C-alpha cells in the first residue's frame, strides 16, 4: 500500500518596489538592518560579542559549522553558523 504524499508548493514572495534594493540575490532574501542600528543607537553584532559554550562545533553543514555561543552582554544563548567564505566563492554563490 503506497501513500500519496502531496508536495509543498513554494510560492515566491513578491518584493515591494521600495525594498527591491534590499534583496540578497543569492537566496532572494530581504536583508535589512534593525531600526536601532540604522538610527545609531546600537552597532551590528561582531564575533567578539560572543563567547563559545562548547569545545567543538555542535553541527556541520555544507558550507560551515554551527557553534553554541552566549552573547556577553545580554547572556542570551544562540547557535551561530560560521560560513566558509572560500566554499561560497568556489560555488559562485555571490555576485
């Protein structure tokens, strides 16, 4: 007995004209900075803002490794993917 599985239909998102310049052409995702960064209240996060919580990575993907980290100021715990820039360039995934 075989089950008929329905495939999910993925519909592309129509980007509003005022956000077209904010689209990342690699994955067609909108990239934008938070209002607090744009206004100068905060700065973008940097690698040095976090401390590692594991001696090794907690996962591996095709382009990088995932690490468990803690934000030094807020103490929130996150998973951060560190992407290998060389692999991205080798696969011609940037314009």
